[in-house]
């Protein structure tokens, strides 16, 4: 049986003290706090709220690295602010509780361990700090443990303020784990209760355990973006969420933006040819390269409201093809490149179609910048960036448009020529002219309407995945029914 009553009856946001007190007054909740890097900021709220003796088994800060290694073991990379370190802390502390407390004596206790390992702002204030925060908890004494792990990036420029924010976040996480676990979306939002979003960024979250068996962490990543908690989320071919900073650190990056609704032969040809050209660059190391299929939040909102099923279909298809996916809030390309530049100074590449390049040279997208288009292009092309351009077929004239004959606004013509002359734009010359009329939106419409012929528009094996997993509204009976009518 569960010993926790949910929060459905609460319409207002509780204060940190109210949350801490409610956890403390629950006779069944009992656990450990292990905080490294910013002081015992979270557990302080529970001590101050009152009634903590029935909740807190132990509170500790293993600041010294030798002591920390002696308790939790040494990481292979000798780093301490990592996800693996946090998970070791969570598991170790729960094992100690299980070992030291008899279940026979405490049959109704549900145990937890809360931990964080962070580094706050440095003395020079150049690096604002980041960290990992998590909780491992039960909801029933006979049930296995659940885990919620998040990664945070500090935005404040004062160490004391960062510590206070971390403490409130920790209290929200603990409270949410016990009282909002039946609604992960609300749990996610509650992380910012009593906290200004400008003070801290949450750029990765991972739910696991029996209570979150049906939670798709990719969907939770999408909600981080929707809720304004971060500007970019990432997940790998296995569907597991990834930390962008960790994956992109000092890497060569090749990004391909698209709707991928669904992936077409054009998409994959652009990917294959751009990749070959990127790897042929002397400044690029294949082993050190991360290729990213990027979808913007604006693209997911193209029909007004974000359709979660549609998002998961795109994600499922790209993951099935072995690709790493990134969802961003960067509609303008210069913002995407600026974001990548936070993690790497190595050469980057963008693969795109002619239409996208024309949009880049459209001044209307830069009216909110004080430096206008020059500021945007400074951020875009000042970095070690190269654009790989896939051609476009003019449907009226049949002309193939490349970097040599595309037309930009007259005011942008000289700027465009400057970047092209300096080798920042390279044409993808190896392409199949017979597939240039293939568009994702056309294939998608045919799938939804049960029409024949869309399979030939997609790369080998993709149609089979769509049919087997019933992606993008594919309905076998609808397709078969249309075929019978035609006959």
C-alpha cells in the first residue's frame, strides 16, 4: 500500500517551509541527505521547518576528495560533478539505510536518499557553475526504488544566491517526488516553485523506477523546453536523454535542421553527403564528431499546438535510424551556433537546403538585435563554421538552384558574396536530381490519407518502421480499404 496522499486538493503553490514541514510530518518518510559542493542547503530547509527528527536519518557533506572517494569510490575520469557520481551517492546512501535499519522493526517506513554534487561560480566569475541533483525513493515499503535525476546550470553571479536557489530546488524535488509522482508533468513544473526561472536552468531530466514505468523521458525533455526551463534538449539513438554540454564538449559538430515528418530520401542524402564533406575537412576528426538531427520548437508548433504523439513519432523514427536528436528553442541559426560555441571551439557544420540559406539572409529575422544582421552574422560566421548547401529545384522553371545562382535581397548581396568567396558556403554537388521534388509534408499527407506511393519517397527501411510502429497516423486498414476501392 502507498503511504502518501497526492496533492490534487492543493490549488496554490506551497512555500518551501510548508513543503519541508509536510514531508517531515509524514511518519513514513525517512532518509539521507548527501550534498557536495555548495553546503547543506537543501537539508537546512527541513531542519528549520521542524519535526525533522522523524525524517532525517543523516545529513552529510563529503567536501574532501579523499573522503568522498573513500565513501563512494573513485570515478574513472577523476571528476566529481558527474551523473555517475550522483547515482553512486544515491545508491550508496539507500544501501546504508537498508543495512542499518531493520524492516521488521520499521515495516511502514519508506526510505529515500537525496544527493547533489555541484560546482558553483568560480572566483573570477567566468564560469557560473553547474551540477547534478537527484532523489532515490520508495512509495511503498515493499516496492522497488524510483529515481529522478536532473542537471542544472547556474545563472546567478553570486555564490550565496546560487546556494540558496539550489536549496529551494532540492526541497521542491523531494516534495514533488513524494506528492506529485503520479503527474510527472506537474512534478516537472514544481521544480521552479518559489524560484525565478532566470536563476537556474534545468537542461536534462531522467525518471526511472516502477512509478515512472510509462514515462517517456524524451517527452519530459520536450516539457523542459515548453516550460522555458532550458533552450535545448538532446537524446540518443536508445531514446535516453543526454546532457548537451557533456556530449558536445570540444567536439566537431554537424547539425541538420528539419521537420523529419517523416525522414525522406532528401533528408538522408543531405546527411550522407554533408557528412562526407565534413569529414574530409582537415580540421575535423571523425571520431571526435557529433552529428545532430535538430528540430526547432517552432517547427513542432507549426500547426498551433504541440502534438506530443507527433513529436514522439518523429523522435522514434530518428532514434530507430541510429541518430542523435536535439530539440531547440533557437529559430535563428546564429542562436544555435552561439549555443554550440558554449561547449566547443572546434569546426562546426550546418547542412541545409537553399530555402533555409535564403532565410538566413533575410533582415526581418534580426530586427530585435541592436546590431541587426551584422551582429547575427558576426555570431554565425565568426565561429569556425561551414554551411553545406543542398540544392533546390524550382518547380516552375525546373532550374536547379545552388549557391552560384540563388538570389538574396539586394542589400544582402555583397555580404552573401563575401561569405561564399571565403569558403564558408559549400555546395553539395553529389545529389540525385530525381528526388528533389520529394517533401516531408507531401509524404506525411499521403500517409495520413491512406494513399499509395509514399513509401518510395522515404529511405530504405523507413516505411517498414512507420508501418510496424504505426507512426504518423499510419493505419493499415485505411490503406488496404483505399486499394480495394481503386480495384
